[in-house]
């Protein structure tokens, strides 16, 4: 029995946030046919359609693809577009399926049974006569068997929407229901959780498609179409400003854009009323001078104000918050204390959580990489409380390493309101609201254990003057706050990063204020010039962050914190990035024997005895250093560093920023390297070949290294690292033959960046099976060859992004031209939808869609039935992502 349109009632309950109700941008013929554009979904749709087609190397095996992204990103809409298109295909084609089924995942304890019952009800011929054969009475094992039997000889397409699991075993329990019958069947999953997406797709040659934010142009188009049904409506200048400001906060997330519809309508209506009133008064009174006083212009809310969230957005965020496990609730509320728009590396919130004792694992702080806080951060990413910044969705042509994170403006506003409501934390916004609605006496009766003041409202009294500060334990300040009465506090966490008015005297007051319980002190990115000797008085201090300051040296008294200090952060950037350190440390720093994180310490001006003395810091887990050319040339320095590395038995991350041209070959032989090393990064320095001791690092997940001689052993050593996920490999030589990457090896690698003179790389079939990102950085080279080009890129079955980078001065170089042509050709013929970036610019026209695919992208049959007001349905309406 063919059921290509079965369970059609599911479709009616889902909306399409990208379906436009306007003929703008559509050809006249399309307009006559009732065809409307879909905002921002053409490329993802093309990618999914390519995935439907059989792969040559996989034949007609079952493949699973997951669409992953935060609530409101359009996962369900995209999946439904594909399902609708499939239902229109004629039998016998590559895109025809005998079963076309959609099922909604549940959050209930019996979610596995509910899912399979839903699927079975759609693929069964008729209702069973016996009660024992009713799906409602079947056990999970019987449901798996029955679904598998019905699907065994059919080519099926199954869409599972909003997949949710509490444990990995959930997928193991149900995947047996979907037989790999060699008929080209497909399973498409939508989920908010990246871990679920990778789990379901990893064993079947599938793909994970991460939803990306809409572009600025598509965002504006979606908002105008939703609000007014047209993109051509003229808007006054201040309403245009409102649109720009709103879209900046929405960050390309369709749910938030759609939620701003009513606000935009209201803004335009108020503006029109003002204009009409102005005309009427000018005609009657001719008092233009008083117009601005009587009818003030609409103003955009300040970043730290907290206007009421649109209802639709608030409901969706409340649903997301309810999905957060109980043990993560306090950590998610804590994120409201960061300034709006603040971008951070992972280490920042992790260390603050530990100092706040929010993770119940402070005893493990010395081993931060193993602490629960690291796992909690990943879980908050999974639940979309923490998301990648917009820039991180783009290709960084200079770094294959990871990204910066932030909390979306609307999520942060929701969390700030929730934090104030529960009394967990108070921000500038919630304090200002209280100041405007309560008496000063009412404010003083509340306990504020956590305060985040990033901008002050000049029309209101300073919050430090109106509230009781004696029980405040955590304070974060930035921006233009005037003064802080440190003598009123007894803090555990003091974060002054970005406070523009911080002076040396203020820091001295902190050190003299008898904050005996202070554990976290950050003066990062401030104008402070001196760390006072009284720093030793902060006898409980565990983290000190002076990055980005003008502090040139640390006082020797800092050694007085030897029994407490666990993280010392110096230099001008984060732990993971190239830095320009200026802060010198005293010679007694090796006595800080509890220190687990030291980044970045400038060794270039220290004596060899200092380098050797660092070996006494046996508790180091994370270390970043600078190393100069003259040190690489001095045998005493070389032996001192080798000696220290041997002693750092617990080291998990080692970063060495070298002077340009440094030879690091003296580290080519280490008989006893740190066995737990997970990250090894050497910038600018060179090895002759990959050190053989690296093969011993069974936990290594990130490696950056440059070699200057071709050797077959190099890829064998790196390829046998079972946990290597990211490799940045510099090739400072012209290959004499192709560098072949075989199918055996690199089982977990996902990101591969090559800096080279000539990218003569060959990927064999099955190589780097999990690779999603390939970067080729070309260095100036006079040599050129029609054969010394990358090949086999089409064999990288999970590839989704390729970045080609070179100095624009060499655009016309034969070597650059032939390489670019080869990469373009490989991307054009790839079976996946692959994003190509050349010098940071994305090229959208490399992969041309066939006529069948173009038709699928251009049309959306059946979507536009109904009126304009019901073409949208998101979490707020349906309880799920649209």
C-alpha cells in the first residue's frame, strides 16, 4: 500500500514562519500561479534535497539526517518543506517514497512508546481486530518489531520532529524499528540538542545540518512581510531605526523576528498618529515650536532597560527554560549577570560558577577540565541558553579553533526577569524597574546576594545608595558607573571587567577592604596600571584576571596567595588566542603551588633558571607561554623547558606562542610527555617532522603544529590519535609528491586546517569520515603545477564547509588560480551542500541546483492555503519549534 500523503493532518498544525504572503520578489507568472517566496530557506532546502539522493559509495543504504538549532530557528518549517515536496513526487523517481510519515516526539517518560505508536498507526493497513494488536497495548519491544516488519520491504521517509532524549540508550532502544533495507530510505530528525543530532546521525552516513540565523536582508524582509504583507511599505526614519534595532536583537532568529510584528505595527501606528496630530495642530494653532514637547518622538529602549517581552517570545523562552534540567537552573539564571551583547570564551562562566560554588565541585577546581562545570556549559549550549555569536557562524579564515559565545538579548532579558522574580540575582534593568515602582524603604528590605550593574540611569538614584549591600556576595560592574562603595561589601566574586572608571585607588580599596572571602577578582580590560602589594590581604583569592590592563608587573607579594590562588590570567587576550603579554611575574611565582591555570606568562625576558623553576608547579593543568627565537637557540633554555615539561604530569593544555621562525625541534624528543594532554598548540614555531611522542597522547583532541619536511610517518602518527577532533597543520615545504590521507586514521576529526605553500593533498574514499570543515591557507610560492592541487575533496562524506585563504596580492598567481579552480570544481560536484568561503567571502553560486531541485526551492505547493494571520506557528502557538 502506498501512503505518500499519510498523516496529512499533522501538517495543518504546523506553521511556516518563512512563508511570505507577498508577491514581492516573485515573477509575474509565479504571482499568477499563487507562488510565494520562502525567506532564507533556499540553500538549506537544496542541501536536504541532495541528501535524499543515493550516495555512490553508500548505495541505497538507510541514511539519517538531523536538523539542529535553537527554538524558533525554523527546523520544523524546513523539514516540512522537504516532506511536502516528497509527497508530490511520482513513483519510480529517486525522490519517491512509499511511506511518507511524520511523528512528533514527546517529553513524557514513555516517549519511545508514544513515538513508535504514532508511526505504526500511520503505516498500518487497517485497525487490528484483536485488542492485543492495538498499538496502545504493545510493549516497546513489540512496537519495534511491528514497525520494522511494516517497513522492511518499503522505501520510507520518516520525519521525527523535536527529538528529545534523556539518555543515549533511548536511541538504541528504538533505532531497530527502522530497517536498513537497501531501498534508499531516509529518516529526518529535528532537535534542539546537538548531542542528540550527532548521536542519531553518526552511525548511518548521515549529516547534521545546523540551522543558521537569517541574514540581515532576509530578517528585515520576514518582519515586513509578517507585519504588513509587503516589503515595499514606506517607513518613517525613526521607525526604520526601530526595525534596525529590533533586528539586531533578534540576531536572525525567525521566532524573535516574528514576535516583533505587533511592536512594529504599534510603532508605525503611533508615528502615523503623531504626524496626523502634528498636521492638525499646525493648521489650528501654528505652534510648531511646542510640537516636540507635546508629542515626544518614539524612543528606542536603552540596552539595559527591560520593556515587556512580546508574549510569543516570552512563551517560547519559558518553554525552553522549563526544558532545562533542575541542576542547571541556577547556572542559566547566572548568565543574566553578563552585560547585554557580551561575548565570552567558555572559561569565563565556568570559572565564575566554580567560585560561586554553583556546581558542587569546587574540590575539583584544580582539575577544571574534569569538573562538572565543563559538562554543564555544554549542556547549556545544548539547551540553547548559551549560543554561538553571529560571527562564529561564519568562517574565521585565521583560526580553525573554536568560537565565542553569548546569551541572546531576549533570552538574557527573560533570565534577568526570572532571576529577579526568584531573588537569585538583580541587574541594572530589574533594579531600575524597582526604583520606578517601589519606595526606597521597600528596596532596602530585599536581599540582593548577586548584583550586576552595567549601566546606570542618570534619572534614578545610584543603586548602591538605595539598597542594603551587606549581604551581597557577587558583584559585576562595567560601563560608566561612577563610584562603588567597596567598604559596604563582603564579596565572594568581584567582576570589574570593562568598568571604565576603575582607578588604581579603587583596586587598592578592594585589597584593603577586608574582603576575606573574596575568591574571584577580575579587572580585565580596564585602565588600571598597578596591582597593589596589598593583594596578599585577599587571603581566599582563587582567581585573578588582569588581562587587557596596563599592569606591567605583578608585585612579589602575590606569592603570599600560594595556598589559595588557582588561576592567574595575564596578557591581552583569552587563553586560546594569540596574545601580546606585557605583565611580568616575580621570580617566586613557582611557589604558587596550587595554581592550575597560568596563561599567558611571558618567558622571553626571563632567565633559564626561571623556566626550569616552573617545573615545580606540579598542579598545572592549563599553561600558555611565550618563547623567543634566542631561547630556541640557547641550549640552556632548551633544556630548562624540556625539564619542566617532563614534570608537568597533570598538564592538559599546553600553548607555546613562539617568535617567528623559532625551531622547536628540541621538543621533538620527549621520553615522558604529559600523558593527559588534550591540547597541544605551537604558533609560529616549527618542527622538522611530527614528534613521535605525540602518538602517546591518547586524549589529545586539539593539535596545532608546523613541520618543514615531508614524511609519511607524520600523518600516521596524527591519524592514530583516536580522540583528535581539530588539527591545524602547517606545511613549510613544497611537497615532492601528493600527501595522501587514507581511509584508515583520523576517526574523530571534524575540523582540519592546512597552512601550506602548495596544497598537494589527496583524500581517498572514506578518509576523515567525520570531517565537516576543511580550510586551506596558501602561502606565497613561486612554484606552480597543474597536478599539485588538492583532490578527493568529494570523498569527504560529511563535509559542509570549505575555506580557501590566500594573500590577495597573489590573486593572479598561477598556483593560486589552479588551486582555486580545483576547489571550486570539487565543491560544485560534492554530494552535500557545501559552503565555500574564499578569503572570508561566501560564494553561493558554486553548486548549481538541477531543474528538479530548482523547482522544489522555487515553489511550495499547498502552503499558502488560509489567511495571512495563520501562516505563522512557532513554539508560542504549537508548543514546538516551527
